[in-house]
């Protein structure tokens, strides 16, 4: 099936907004895009969700990661 095209990504984002993020509607979304529900959910969670922060870590985030790594290690 390959990568989701931009048009499918737009359809997924629009439909998800209508469903207000309810994972129960994934089967219907997936049918309309010829995808499985898991593919749609992962695409939403990793790329299309509007509150996902992208880009480099801030200085504060870098310090927090270092601090937590010192305390917790690689758990």
C-alpha cells in the first residue's frame, strides 16, 4: 500500500476532527482510505495531530533529558 498521499492525509485529518479524536471511528476512516485502522491511527499520532511538537529540543528540554538520564539511566 505504500505511503499515505497528501490527499489521503488531508481526508484523515478532516475526518478525525469530525470524530473529535475518537479511536472508535478508525474503522470507518480506514475503509474510506483503503487503509487499516492502525495505519490511520499511527499517521494521526505521529504526523497529523496539531499539538505534536516538531523541531529541535530547547535548552530546557536538553537539560531535563540529561537530568532524568542521570537519575534513571537507560530504563
